[in-house]
């Protein structure tokens, strides 16, 4: 019985090999059979994972009542180091008829290098550099003062150009300064024992006539002198006159008249 089983198994293997050989022969000679065989074998490729182009967090839950923008603004107010904004503020005022006093303040200008002082006469459109000041250092607050010789009789306009270390620049506000008084006429010292300094302004250049009248109306001194447009100063010597009260009268080139009282005393 055992021999029969082995013979049957051997016969089955031989028959199977013969069938497979015949099948392979048929496939190699039949293109259609080859195509069917290829279709039956699945092709394997690399697995792919489809990812979204941009993550969508719109549906994610957020902490209720928490506003990050408001939190940053509150922290900015509480901590001065987070709010170091630079400022440059200019003011100007006429000190007298010949000088304008300029002042400017800076805060948090740590990278400032120097300042150009610019001026425009008559309007705020034609600024020109008239002075230069080095920056003092890198303090949080700085103050600067500078006199500017300016006897312009109309409005003057000033601004400060702050030059930074990186080569860039910032401008201050524009400060307006009024012109000198067109009708200035002052005498100093008064009373006096010898002479006085007369300060006067004129709208046009030309010859001015100076007269000194005593208390009786008599002209005790008279002379002519050139008067320029704008501010002028004249030294008047009355040392040879006796003590008393006098009146000085000046007729300007435009025919306007200025007069003031002088008190002369004896040394």
C-alpha cells in the first residue's frame, strides 16, 4: 500500500511539471497569453501620503477670553524698556533784535551722531544749514542750546536735522521765530555820567541825523551818521555836557523820528 502511494505521488509531480512546461511553452509562443499573465500580476509602488498644503487651525479651540494683542499692549505700557521711541523737539525764541535762542530736546536717540541747524527766512520752504552741533552721547534724555545771529525783520523758520550713525537722518518739528521789532530805539545806560549806547532799527539804509536837546529846548549837540537796514548801534558821547535832563532825537533815512530822554549826572 505504501509503495502504491509513493508511485502515485511521483506520477502526480511528473504530470504537474509536464503541464507547467507545456504551459510555459504555450505562453512563450503566444503573445496574448503573455499579456494575460502580466495583467494577473499586481504592480507594487511606493506608498504615498497626501498632506494639506497649509495647516488649518481655524477649528482649533482657543483659550476663552485671551487676547494676545491686548496682552502685548499692556506689557508695553508696564515696561518702559519695550517702548523706547525717539523724539526730537525744537523751540526757538528771539532773545533780542540780533540773536535767536534755539533749544531742542532729544529722548532715546542712542545712535545719534550730530545735528545740522537749518534756517529759512520769510517762509518754511528754503532751508539752509547755518550751524552744526555734535551729539552729546547716548543718554536717554539730552538738551541742547544754541544762539543764532539773526536780525531778519520778518518771520524765520528753524528745524534740526539729526544725523544717525547708520547714515540716515531725522528731522525735528519746524519752529517759528518772529522778526525783530522794526521800531526799536533804546539807550543804555540811563542815567549816565559820560556816554550812552543807542540801539535803533531802520527799514532802509541811509544817513541818520542825531540831535541832543537840553531842558530849555536848545540843541547842544548835532551830527549825522550812516544807518544800515536792520539793527544799528551808535555810541553817543555826552561827557562834556553839564548834568541835567536831555532829549535825544534821531531822524532815520526813511524820515521816521525816534526820541528818548537822557539823564546826565556828575561823577
